[in-house]
């Protein structure tokens, strides 16, 4: 029997990825096809499954514009093929998003659909600029109005009522029509000195709030201070922005940080920076892959034979436990082994499986971990399993092997530079203003260097280099680069603190 398709009209929220609803994320995860617009934060698309088809129907795609009819046709056709279609729109689908029209067509064509409301820029976007749309002292109503029309006369708006009302007036798509909007409000009785604000790219790292008066609104747009997409808001509530604009006061607002990451998923570092309103550019400088045949090797291990398992990277932890799970090997098989870990990131990865390391190095080095194992388990007779990267140093094994301990090195992943990003990286470094670049391990730096090539390393000169710890810093210095900032202890939290301190120093 043919599966019947379904369409979800989903609001993606105003921009900040974290403002999407749980239901929106669930729909994206489930979708066979995602049909999305320009104002949707592309990071949300990362939740899709790998087989999901993506169709961009926003404007400015190679100057090609999809007509509304064409969009409707795509959505209906895909649903009729039995697919789950997510129609992803900025803000809320029913606020000037033509969501109503699309839903009507689905109803007429007898296609199953649901609507997932989103936070509209008209309300949520303004709150990120410190503007509450209502307030007992200033406004007891708000009006969300389209400023867009082919001709001014097409705007079916009761300007008189709108101007005489004391409520907040919020115009979406109003920038191009600002002169008409301003004149109509003034002619119909709104005071010239009414406070107004423009908020562009609300809830994004590049959010900009410009405060003015109704009188001067046109000048603000003419001066180029504000660009689309922007909300134009008129009313006394705007006065609160200076007090309530929490977002633009966040610690990393206005800063751009390159995050060199190793595995595919969104990194913790990226999330933390975004929480502080910073912009991140994530670059996978490292390609981490399981070593071929490793599943067999792990399955065939004689676990009973070991009294200790040592991890020196979170990648090793994740890959090792992923394989155990895939092969349905119960983790209790490790119950007779002591777990040794290096550094907080590695321990965090271990703890995410509900088990806690018995031995942790104090100084985050392989040498430190070897000494700690000897201290805790004795000098001789230990049999240690060491799942690691193909490029893990030998210091750990060498030190332990001096006495009669045995270390079984099990290389479970490869760690290579991702040359595919070279052109993109050079382009970013040449064209964007980058404040910081973070290195969370020696290999993130070494790989970046290999990708860029010596001849392009000067492109990093003006960017502050942030290192997670002494080992990484030494690697950076050895290649002749300066380390501007080092985390106090090698952990993501500490690295973020170090950047925040640096920003504060500059204030
Ligand atoms: N459905 C959307 C609105 C779509 S109309 C919502 O509920 O937010 C598109 C207009 O919305 C833009 O021209 C702009 O005026 C406004 N807009 C949407 N997202 C915005 C953002 N992040 N910052 C400023 N304005 C935004």
C-alpha cells in the first residue's frame, strides 16, 4: 500500500537557532523533503536525516525566484508521492508567510497537514531588541502590519485608526516603503516625536537596533544604517530598549569566532558562543573516521585479560562506545577494568555513558596519566587497553612499558586534515572580520596549517589565537605563531572564560 504523505507548515522562529520549537526540530528530523525560505537559520537544517531532500525557494537564489504557484505545486506533488514534507518558514508560518494560502491548497487537494507555530519576528524579534510590544504604562495593544505592497495604494490599511490608536505599530517588510508609511502616520495624527526603532536581523549575531523618531525615520533608512530584513516599530514602548536590550549586551555580541571542530555534530563550543550572542564559523579541519575493520577487532577483544582501559581523547571514547553499542556488547563487560582518562573533555565523554573514570591525570598529558596509573595500580603487572587515534603519541605507552606493564595500543580512528575546505577557508579569512580562532587540540592547529599551506598562514596574523592548553600552545608556538589567549585549564568552559576576559579587557 502506498504510504500517504503529509505536510508540516513549520515556523522556524526569527533566527536564533535556539528559538525553534521542539516540535519544529522533530518535524525536521522526520522530513523526507524540506522546502525552505531565505530567513530560515540554515543551522536548523543540520537536524535533517541524511536522505532528506532540500529545496530552497527563497529569493536571491541565482536570481531565480519561485512563484507561489510553483511552491504550492512542489509541496503538493511531494506529499502526493507519499513523502513527509516540511515547509519551513521564518518566524511564524501564518504571519505574512503565506502559510494560510498554502494550507488552503492542501485542504482543497485533500492532503494531510499540520501547522507548527513559530516565534514571530514581530514579537520575539523585538523582545531581543529590548522592546516589549505591550506595557501597562505605554501600550495596551499592538498591531502587526505589512509595509509591503506593489503600489502604495494597494496597502489596505486604515491609517486613521492605526494612527489614532495608542498601541504599538509593528511593520514587517516596511523598509522599502518607509517614506510612505511615515507620511501616512504623521498625516493621520501620530506625533512626529513618537519614538521608533528599526531592528534588523533580529535575534541573530548581527542584530542591529537603531532608535529614532517618526519624523526622522526616512533618514535612517536613507543613510544606509539599517538593512533588510528589518522590523519597523512605532510607539512609546521603544523607549524601553535602552534598558531592556539584553541581547546586544551579551558577552560575545558582535564578535566572530572560528571554531575548528573535529567531529561532524554541532560542537559544544559553538553552542556556548551562540548562547553569548557571538557568531561562530565552524570549520571541520579534521576528518575523523573509524579505522577499517575496527568493529571486528573490538568485538574480538579478550576483555577479561585487561585490568585497565585508558582514553586520551573524547573521539576515542565516542567511537569505542559506539562500536560496543552497535555490536550489542554490554558495557558491563568493562566492569572489572579501571577506567583512566585524560582531561575534562575525555572524562565528560566517558560520563555521558553513565560511568565515571577511576583515574584522571592532573596535568592533561599522556605522561601524567601514565604516572597516575602507576601510582594507583602499582608499577608492575598491569594490562592496559589503549584505544586511540592512529596519530596518538607514544609517550604514554613508553612510560608504562618501562616496568612490566603491558599496553595494547588499539588504533580505532584516523585523524587527517580536511583539505576539501581549503578554498572556503581562504575566502573566509580574506573577506570576513574574524576576532578569534580557537584550537582545542594540537591536531586542530596542525591540520589547519596543512590545509592553509605555509604561504597562507599570514592570513591568521590579525586573528587572536585561542588555545585550550599548554600542549596545544606549544604546538602553535613551535610553528612560529603567537598564542594570544590560553585557557586556564583545558576545558571548553575555561576557554570561553578566557575569551570573555579578553573582550572585557578591550572594553
Ligand atoms: N513569518 C515571518 C514574517 C515574514 S515576512 C515572521 O513571523 O517573523 C518577512 C519580514 O519579516 C521581513 O521583511 C522583515 O520585516 C521581518 N523579519 C523576519 N525575520 C526577521 C528578523 N530576524 N529580523 C528582522 N526582521 C525580520
